[in-house]
C-alpha cells in the first residue's frame, strides 16, 4: 500500500520477491506534473505492486515522469514500460551510457569471463546466466532516456530537486536534493540496517574510494529528511555516513589481513575468508547470487588496496591472485 510521507510525497512499497533486499522504496512527488523515483525489477510482483499503488494515488499517468537514481535493475527494470508518450525517463549521463550501450549480452559475457578469472568456475557463471536478477530483470534495450549531469535541477510542484553526483555504488549515481525542504532522495547511496553493495566496475580504478569520497560530499548537505531505497529504516545522514565509512574501514582491514596471511588467493577465495552478514554456516553455503555480489565487493576492496600500493595482482594459470606488498602500512 502506498504511504503518504509528506505534502505531495508518497512512498510506494515495491516487493523484491526472493531477494535479500526484500523491497524497494519508490517515491512519488505529485502535482500538475508528477515524478516517480525508481521503479523495481522487470518482474511480475514489482509490476503489479507499482500499477496498483499508482492507481490508488490517482496519479495522471500521462503527466508522470520517472527519475532513476542509478542503473541497477531493481531501480530501472520497469521504466520503459511505465512511461507514456510525452513523458520522460531521467538518468545520470554516466550510468545512462552504460545502460544503453550496444550489445548488452556481450557486456555480460565479458563480466562473467572476468569473474571466472577472479575465481568462479565456468559452471557457476553459466548457472548465473539465466538467474542473476541484475541481468535478467533489467529493462529491455531502450533509447528514450533523458541524461542528466551533476548540478542539473528538476522542478516538480514546489520541489526544486538538484542532482548530486555520488559515484561508488555505480559509476554515475545521482541523488536528488531539495534544498528548501532539506530532503535528500539518497536511494542506495545511504542505507540503514543494511549497507550498500560496492563492487568493481569496468573502467573504474577505485569504486570504493569513489564511494567514500561521495559519502563525504553528501555530509556537507543540510538534510533533515533522508529517503533511502530499501527497508523502512532511516535516520541522521552524517551519523550514518560515518558508520558506513567505518564499516568499509573494517572490511578493508579484513581484506588486507586475508591477503597478508594467505598470499596467492583469488578474489573468490579471499571473499570466502572475509566476514559477511549473512545467515550461512560457511562460504560453501552462500547462495550463488550472493557469492556473485560478495566477490564483487571483495574486488572493490582489493582495488582500493591496490590503488594505494598495499597489494598487487598477479596472473597464475589464467586466474588473478593477490599478494601483499611491504612498505607504507597506512591502508586507509
């Protein structure tokens, strides 16, 4: 059921069935022209919940635009089918370029090939080909997006929403900031109870370093209302940003100690020795999709260490392995 959370502002609860995230908080600003922020997977339960709640609110679908915080499929999946003629789907230029790049199938094959080099077996990656929601629940190829840049402003009713570039969770992540109401639509950039997944991105040297800098950037905003994309929890922006930075400091240390004590492991093997908040007795018990995200996060932390000269990557029998380097002991 849609929940009114402010004047002309609604939160739509979109279920992510079978996914540990459980739900997506999609936000709707209503007025003469309305703005929907994020959409859910391209899956039946998301579609049904979105359609039902938009109907409950009574929004004019012919005057409804969509803003996508980033390219992940739980945020973008339904956008092309929800939009109507004369309406716009906004996304940041950096993420939009990735979302609309030609040969998406080939792009995923390249990603899966790299994950085999990082320690997955070819059989594991083939099993993920038709089951990973990041791939199978993404929007179909579509070229109707309107690209936005850092600092661009969208005006809907009484809300002037400034785009704030916060790379890390994705390379071109955009938050929306309403300075007058001191409201920040932060999506996955800042979450409570759970932490945003920070993974390696092709063409990005240090996505974790980008994320930590982005946390510092949003701390400078005056925010009294923080609207995250998952779960019902919210709270103080600065305090939570500091907690997230501390969480990653611990995980950096965890990755570093694993490499130092066990030289020559792949990222897959390193992830198996790291600490994760998941109800599994061992790495072998992890669901395969969760292994995919855990290895991606381990890679981001290894990239952070490599960028600071603390580890190096070496190829061995077609696999990438990691080794600690001596010298500067400052890893943060």
